[in-house]
């Protein structure tokens, strides 16, 4: 019975010891398990655009998807029993203890992957038994509180790869320029080998040691059947990387904004972004201190596909400034909006004649760029030739405040040099950004409806800036502009602009699917004598479209209600534009007395009853820019076939004076 009593005593002591160990492990204070990783900004397909270092200057990224072969190779080489043990491989640890006693020093560590994670979490030593005991305790605690998958993720995040590089993903990008989703056997073997001695095996500094360490991992993989002899031989002949590669740095200006907004995913097309950044760098003349910005968007959705803020983020010519966001003078690129508003107001038609002549606007005497005057020209030609005097005449008739209101509806942020808008606004006397100008042209391309451009989730916000007819008319005029020398002849609708003093040059254009804007100038605002948008920015615009796609998308057809007539066939008031300096305050001007602006009106069976007073008969009525009826005297009349929904009604008298109202018909 003595042996039985002894056995019971041994079991009691073992149980007591086990309980003590369990309590000891449970009392372990774990280091923080939430590991800081660098912020990332991603392209629309998940491609890494830019990564940021963590606060201590380390390149450490979330592991993401890792090649399963790498994981198999890692566990086979480092810890075959990873999924079976509870944090400690007792046989390996006993072997390591025996070797240490025999040799008088630590020969092999005997550490499991969990123990390595414990060491990496705390930075505890590898060669001292006190440190090893702490790793054992922490490994047991980790196994008790985390899953095997979570422990493996910690290793993949923290494994050292020399210098300021930690984790499989940062190492794969730096050494191979690729994500660790797909690694060759040679690449996987090198990434398994380096963490065992990260400084001594850095391939960029010690290529021979790295190659030898890789060979040992490959030998183990061959012996364990993970690869065959042919794969092993091919992997041994693969060159180890001789240098680290730079981290991706695409769309750096936009990435900074995304991080500041707390975002990560963008709508950027990484391939297009890289191509346009190369184009931007090649477009800037050496020694000119010039910068360039390019923005590309899908005008149907408002998604920004590429955003180049400068010719180079580290460029010495203030390249860190995002010139897609800077407020600059747009020059003549606002003129299409002025003409579109004029078409909406019934002030003109693309075939309306206007006189280009010296004109004094209460002391303001604008000049055309070439200081020449062309006499009577069509509005179509005036816009294509970018004449200054006709657009100022139209702006005077509209009122510059109406132009600013339209810009506001388009979602544009503008800055006036003085408090009150003047006629110079039409010629670029206002500060706007490239992104907002692209947003305006996207609205024209979209049939007059503005939608905010976005690098993140699309928005459904929309506002009408122009009617569909006038937007199409503007696009049709711009599509008839001759391309710059050497550019392909196509139907790209585009406009160039040059600001006062040659400080900014612009080119913005669209086809049936995309809109592209280019700005070129000096970031500090100093002049570039002799620089014009047509010479500098327009060629870059056409090259940007060539990199975007091989063929342009066709422009949309004209809306059915578009008035397609020659000048002589237009209604008499639309044949010639007449300057009216007091058009909207003149008591002789016509006034729409019914329906009132903003009203919701019930249609009669025969149509809509309208009434005009003042002005000079006869009167021409337009619905959204298209002829709708004619009356020979003031008073009421019926306009048939107007349809339902929101419409803009314009009445023009015999002297060319007009009035309008916008109503909803039901």
C-alpha cells in the first residue's frame, strides 16, 4: 500500500503544481496586442498608392493576404508543431538546454513561433535564460488568450527584416516590389530566412549571407516535400535583391488629404495615375520653375480617376503644393459657362451674330489677346476664337452676379480679388481651383447637371447649372475647336485659357465619358512671359487623353428640342446680339407677369397660359432655348405642347430684350 500512497502523493503534488502554473500563467500581464501599422491609401482595385511609416519611423504594414506557400514554409522551417503545442515545444527546449549545458553557451534557441512572438512583443533577450523563461510564460499566456491564427498574424506583422522594416508585407514590397500574395519559392525562402538574423542577412547589405540562408530554407523545403528538385534548383539560381525598392508613392497629394479625412480607399486608377505622373514630370521644362497639375474624372459618376498635384512631390519648385486645389485665375476657361447662360436666357444662339469692336464698359476697356477686332461674328466663332469683348458684352447683359451664382450651383469655391463681382470675372478675374473647373466642365458634359467630384464614395447630390440644350450647344462649339499641332484630329470638346500676366495656363476637355483638366504655371504665382494655354497646357491635355484610352467616346446627340438653324433662319431677335447695359432694369423691357418665377402650374387641356407686358411686339417665346410660340401683342396667350416637369420660359421682344421664368408644369 506504500506505493499507492506514494502515487497519490505524487499526483496531488503534480495537480498542485499544475494549478500553480495555471494561476501563474493567468496572472501574466500581456503587452499591448494591438500593433500600430502604417496608414495606407489604396486605389480603386486595392492597389497600394501610398503607405506611411508608423510613429517610430518603422515601415510596418498590416500583413493582408499572404501566399499560403510562405506560411507552410515558415511553419515547416520554424515550428512544425505550431498547431499542436500550447506555446512551448518541450522536446526542442530540452534539446536546447542540453546543448547549452554541453557547450557552455546557448547553441539553439528551441523557440516556437509563439515564443518568438512573445519576444517580439516585449523585445526580451534571446540568449539569456531569464529572458527565455519570460518568453515561455508569455507564450503560454498568448496561447490561452489568442487563436493560432491571431498569433500567426502577430508574427507576420512584427517579424524583423533589418533596419526599420518589420513584417512580411513591408519586406515583400521593399525587396521585391510586390504584395506577398504571390511569392516565388526563392522569395518565400528568403523572407523566411531573414528574421532569424535580420541585420546579418539583409540582402541589400550582405547578399552572400542572405543567399546561403535562403539555400538552407530551400533544402528544408525540398526535404519536407514542399517543392521538388527542379523548383529547388530554379530557386537557388534566382538572384537575391541587391537593393531595397522605394515604397509606392502614387497620388501623394491626394493621399495626404485622404489620410487627413480618415479615409483609405479611393477611386484612383493606379495604372492611369502612374502614367500621368510620368507625363507630368516630362512636361515641365528644366530650369523654368514650372509646375503642372492634371485631374481626370468620369463625368457620369463624378469619380476622380487620377489626380496629379505637381510634377513631383519632392520637386524643388514647390512640388509639395497640390495645384489641383490651389485657387488660381482660370483665364478664358470660364467663357463656356457665360455662353451657356446666354443661350439659356434667350440672349443668343450659337449662330447669333455679335459685333467684336472696341467697347467702353463704364471705363472698363477689355482687349482681345491679339488686340485685333473682327467685326460681326457668330457666337460660335467668338467662343472658339476666345474673343474677350463679346464675352464681356454678354456678361454685362447677364450681370456678373448671375455668373457667380451659376458657379455656386456647380459647387465651385471661388475667391474674388475685391468684394463685388465685376465684368472682369468673365475673363478670369476670380480665383478657382483646377478640381472645381473640371467639375464645371463635367457638368457641361453631363447635360448641364453638376455633381461633386469625389475620390471616395460617390454622392447623389446634383444641381442643374445649364439646360440640356445649352450644355449640348456649348459642347458642340468646343468640339469644333482645332486640336493643337501634332495632336490627333478628333471630337474632343476643350477650351484653353491664360490668366492675366501669363501666370496660369489651362486646358480642360471632355469626350462622351471622361473629363480632363490641365493647369501649368509657377506655384509661387510669378509670371511666365509668352506662355499661353494653347501652347503649353493643350498638348498635355491631348496626351493625357491618349494615356487614358486609345479612342475617344463619342459626344452625345443633340437633345430633340435643340434649335438647329442658320443665322438667317433664326427668330428675328436671335439673329443679332444687342448690347443692353440696363437690360434688367429698363422699364421698356418685357416682363413675364404669368406664370411667376418658381411657381408650380397646372396645365390647361390646350396648353399653358402665359402673359407678357412691356417691351415691343412681336414677342418670341422659348421653352428651354427652343421656339415655343409667337404673339403679336402684349397680354395672354397659350403655349401648346410644353410637356411636364421643370421648364425655363423665355420671352424676347422685337428689340432683343428678354425676360424669363422657371416653373414646374403638372
